[in-house]
C-alpha cells in the first residue's frame, strides 16, 4: 500500500521527515508489516510516497486500521502527522448461529426430554463446529446428554441437542438448564445466543423449618417494698405454629434467693396456641434497704414439643441493687505469719468467729496460735448496710483489740482490732449499730 507525503510549497533547500507505522485495531506483524524510514524532499520537490505491506488472509473479519506517524521534520513543520490506513475485509461473511429451547421442559418422572435447536444462517458452505456452555440452577448431575460442541456439515442449517432429566428423591423444586452458544472461529453469535429450559421436580418439597423459641433478659430495680416490682420474661416463637407448642419454664439458678429476694417462679408448662407467638413468665421482686451486689435469677426453657425447637434456652433476670455499694473485704497474710493472700469476700460472708474465717479459707488454724486479726474499716456500716472497704491482714501484734478501736458519735465502727480469742465482740462491733 502506497501513501503520499506532501509539502505545501517547494523549498530550494532539502527537507527531511521521519515516518513509522503504529498500531491500531489492525495487529502489527499479523495484519501489516512494521516499517519505518526517512523521506527526503529535494530542491523544489513537493510530493513523495512511502509503501507499507498489508498482510492478506482468508478469514472474515471487520475492517481494520493502523496509522503512519510523521516526526522529526527538518526544513519544514508538520501540519498533519498522522495518516490512517484502513484494511478492507474481502472475505465472505461467516454464518450467524442462534439457539432456542424447542422443547423447553421435561419432568424427572418422565417420559420427557428437553431439546435445544441450534440454527445457523448466512454462508452455509463451510462445515463448522460450534462451542456450547451449560449453566442454570440444575447441577450437571440433574440431567444427562449435555455436550460441549455441535457440528454443522456443509449446507446444514440446524442441529439439535437433547438432554434427559435425572429422577432423584430430593425435593428441590423445578430447576433451570441454560444452553449458551460460545464464541468461536468460523461463525458469528446471533440473538438469542442462549436458551433456558426447566426440569420439573416430582418429589415432595422439603418441609418448612420448625419455629424456634427464645427467651429474653430483663433488669429490674429492687426498690424498698417487700412486694416490689414484677420482673417479666417474654418467651417468643419465631413464627406462628399450626398446632399447640408447649415448653417447660423453670428457675435453674442465679445469685438471688427465693423467698428472700423474690417470690413466685414455680416451674410451669406454657402453651402457645396456633397463631400465638409470645408467652410470659414472671416473678415478684422483694425490695429491701440492704446494700448488696446486683443479684440474678436464671430461667431455662426445656422439654419443648416436637413441633418447635429452642434457639435461646436461658433468660436472666437481674435484680438491680439501689441501696448503695456493699462493704467488700480484701485480705492478705503477713510475711511473719507465712500465710498466702486471702480471696476478697463480702463482709457478711466473713463476720463471725475469727477461726472460722481462716479455716474457710483453707488455713491450718492451729498454726495461727497467738496471731491477732486486724480489721480496718474505711467506711461506715449502718443498720446492717455497709459502704466502703475493709482490709483484713494477719498481724503478729498480739495487742488486745480493745486498745485500737474507736466509736465515733454516729455509732459506727471506724477502726477495730479483734483477737481470735474474742470473735463475738469483733462480730458485734463490725455488724451492729450500738
């Protein structure tokens, strides 16, 4: 192919310019030969030509193009440095291939097959092989007869592919099979290039999942009244059932004490009738004026009927203390006594005989003969309520307890030293107003 390079006007001096092929839709090396060079215009010359080689083939393809680029002009400027070369296809247009589901459903129970028809139009002279792809909600094991290609002989216009549904026992509902014509050599994809058919299931559908029961958690402030607030847990069914659902609800633990901190809550069997999705379980909180930790009541679901399941079987009722923080005891052993630290305890758990404190903590009480107990109260204790921190340590100082305690005007013990020989006095002084 020859291209013309021209000057707008001649020059008495030589003019040079470089040229080179550049890519485009046409491929360098396959559709044309890569080339470059220099053009020299002699005195007063205005037209020169350059030649590039276009590579022919026998394959149909769209028209393609590439460019010639000018650069590095000497003695002139470049006003248009790009020339476009279009390679015009001169091969026959290939046939167009489409697909349709001509028998678009088949039952697992049979007899029944699914048929896809692949059609080509246009140039029917050459023999071609068409690629096929399979997809859809049906798995490959749900049908037989799928193939990866279909062949057309010369002058053949249609080809068929037939698949047979596989009967299984799974209740899976109807599923789809999609056949797609894949792009390939010797043909073009037409519209439609894919078709969908259905496999009709003959098994019973799977049963719906059973509804599930769950119970929530609640927190209730205890108050001061003996017949205090009601704490109510809600037992919820995830979906309404068509028959009665029963479940046993019972108190199985917690730090609160029945009869002291709450009443009620006997084990019951609750029934949800068709359409009913919630039931309740309640206890009555007994209030007081005692500083204590928050307490809990643990409620469990069990023995649910066969038409439901349990998703969350435990609900926790938290009784929130509203009387101030409880007095907490932390304790440690002195080096001279050779005792390890004692665990932290509430004061009402350790009041009593000093020997019982150490024995309960795992100490050999006989080894502590002559060792006094030192109790230092950094807060107040009033009407059985305690606020603050008490520290208990083993103390080799055998001085009597009476020398180191004092009773301020409000009648509350601020500081006391209690020997193991006088536990009753120690207990009374720490625990009572006097």
